[in-house]
C-alpha cells in the first residue's frame, strides 16, 4: 500500500478532515438587539499566554504526524509547518517543522477571507452596517454601473460573503484583469468588474474582485483603514500581536489574502469562534452572526460567510478557515477544540506538476504576475 493511501486513511480517521454542512438561517436581524453575551464555556482566556492542558484522547500525535504530511491528494505533498491543538481553552499539542516556531508568522493566504467576515460581523454589531441584506451599492454610490449590469444594484453583502455576487471568480479569465491592484480606489475598481452572472445565481470563488469589494466596503462603513479597525476591534482584544496585513497601492487592505500571523494567534482567533464570539467579558462578534458560519451556499461543499464545511463525517458540526498550501483553523464545537495547521508546498509537488513550460507558467509565474506588487515573502512557502 502506498504512502499516500496510508496517509489518506489516517487522515480520515484522525479528526480533522471532518466538516459537515449545517442548515442555518441565511440572514441576521438588521438591528443591534442580538449583541448579547454568551456564557463563558471554559473559563480560560489565552490573551497573554497559553495554559498547557492534557491532550484529548481522540488526538493521537503519531497519527497526526503521519496524516498531516498530506493535506489533500489533489494538492500533492503539502507539508506541515505546524500543528497545534487547543482543547477546552488549553494548549494540548504543539509541534513545528524545522525552521518554524511559535514566534514565526506564517502566510495565511485565504484564511484572510474569514477575518474579513469577522470584521463584517463586528461592524454589524456596532451598527456601522445594517445587516447582511444591505446592498453593496450603498457603500459605493460613486461607482459606475455599466449598461447591461443593472443587476449589480441587487448585490448584497451576503452575496459577497458566500461568493455568489456574480463577480469574476479565481478560475475565470476575467479575474486576470488586475487593474484594481493599482487603481486610485481598489474597492470601486473591483466592484466595477463586469458581472458574469446575476447575484445569487452561481457560486464563484472570488479572491480578487469579490473580496476586495467586501474589504473596502467594511473600511468605508467604519470610516477607518481595515487593518487599523481589525487591530482595534479584534486583534488587540484577543492578544494577537503578530498580525501583519498587506495593502493595495491605494492603501486599502487586501480582502482575499495578505494576512500573516503565528500559529498561536491563529488558535486565538479560532477560540473566539469556539466561544461564539465572546472573549473574556466582552462579546467581540455578535453570537447570532457566528452561528451563521457557515451556511449552505451554491458551492459543491458547504461554504458561507467565508468559512468552509466538508462532509466526510456528516454528524460533525465543525468548520474551518482555510488557505492555500494547507493553512487552516478548524473550529470543533462538539470536541471543545480548535486545530491549527500551517503548511508549505514541497519540492516533489513542484517536480510533478511542473513538467512543461505551460506548467511552469501556470504554477509558478502566473501567480507572481497576478500578485504584482505583493511582497516577495508571499512566496517563501513556494520555494
């Protein structure tokens, strides 16, 4: 039996490839009345440091060490740089690959999207955004709606949160139009991208136009740079001191990627969701908003509010913030746990998937062209 087959079996049996879709309401009230505290579940708050705790019986390190070598077969050998387990608020397991440690930030890639979702929830709780049904055009009155694109006026914040806005997705040729990266206002430039479908018709994962529109929308709503808002309302209250977040040429923070942080700060963020948005004595994110994560969408796998579910173990209610090359923050309510994993693509993968000049262009050069202006450290995990 091959190593990959063994890894897949172990991966299925170990409790982190588990997520299942949960039927959830699609909207939250357009008032502030739902911002109420939830009970303190565990009485442990790692704001300054983590308290060590016993490893849960279901997490077996030898199994994890073997299975975590591979994230998914379609991604090839995506190696783990770190694996951490928080159980009932206490650090139960922590392991790093050579070259990584608890103080070294890691690129988050699309985990960034989940953070943007959290900031949407916080802004709703503060009354800066009316609700997920509010129209996107409300925040971009100066945007131009091209002829034949009138349905763009019907686009809501929830469409952006579920990647059903109709804006170009990552696999669409139109997504290669990266003019918004250097536009005077990246939010307007992203929003003005031609829609490929009416809002709500299809799922199309949109790291560029869709998420930059959403990030700039929140920034306009709170009248503050998005990273500054995140520092004030999210990162600092949780003790997340390692976070960096890159911005486009106009100063607007990237919505679809751009975050880096340490695995321990990733744990803190997951623990916020495990506690239904509460941190210490404060409700950071409205509990009603957290319970919407993630609802069903038009994705093949359940996806919504910029978090993923999978269906390998249908009875489990866990979900994850995930990013390229194996980054994820898994929130496991039924197991009282958060699992964090960071990963890097290995040399074998590059050798296998880069056989021709076309492969070289698609797998290595195209991302760099598309990420014009993005710091070189983004590609550390690729080299």
